[in-house]
C-alpha cells in the first residue's frame, strides 16, 4: 500500500499511578468500558482538535487493546505499555486466510415515514420470533446474518468468504443514548484482489469503527 500502517498492542500500565485509576479506566461494566476505550484510544492517536480518526481498534481484554493505525500511537500521559510493529502483509491472489472480526453489521432501511435508518441486521433477523425466544435463536441467526453480510462485503472489498461463524453477539449501550450491536465473527477467506483487500483492512469493515468495531485480524490459514 502507498501509506504505512502500524499494528499496536496497548496494555494499561499496572504500576502507580495508572494502577490506582484502573477501576475508572477499565471498569467491569462492558458498556462503560467500550465508551471509555473510545476515549482512551483517542488520547494516544489524536494530536490536535482537528485530527480525524485514522485508526481502528478493538478490545482484547479488560484494559488491553489492539489498534491498526496510520501513525504510531503517542502516549503522552504514560497510561499504556505499547508494542508497535509495521503492518505490511505480503498477500497474493488466492491466498487463504483465517480472520477474526468484531463488526457492527447494519443496513439502511426506510421506516414507515420514508426516513432512512440504520438497522441492526441480527436484531432484524431475530424479530421474526417472539422476544421470549430470542436467546434460543440468537446464535444461529447471528451466524446466518453475519455470513451473509460479510460475504456481501467481500464482493465489494476484494475477498471471497469461505467459512464464517458468529462467536458472540451483544448489544452495547453507550452514552448519548447510542445502542449498537457488536458481532464477533471468525472464519476463513480467500483473497481475490490483494491491493483492494489491504485497503479494506486499513479502512475497516462496517460501522461504529470509533467504538471498537471494524478491525479484521488475519493470519495464514495454511
């Protein structure tokens, strides 16, 4: 690719004073932690009020993150232990890769008034059942919807989906009354257009990229 990329692992430091702030910076509540992760990652990638987001991130564990960025992270506050490496995979047409993706899989639909709104595709699929049966059908619907959504992404973004399974689906409630669905997908794909696929990795997949979605992790399938 024309622009350099960096893959970083960021772990909140365990020594004082960051350790004393751990309950605030990495709370037990999933919803609060994702909202705070959004702010924490901005701290190390924003170098001014006019900076636009040029990175993707995801939470690996409480207080631990992965980020793919155009610039190395800069931790002026000393909150993180950071490992950064250049990200420049040598891919060829026909390569088989394993992937892991946390995605906000949505589509734009018009409501009764004709206004366009984003719809969570997993939730949309579940609504064919009574609400009391959502848990019974959630894993199957999440896998079916996730595979269909990602297959369509691949047709536009340089890869062919070969297998896909939903590992988890959760609704996350953020501040400002934002509710989004997080869908964790794993599987295998075949690279059709290496250049386009690498551009897609840098840009991310789906919506809610600022809230820990869209970063696809890849490794060789064999």
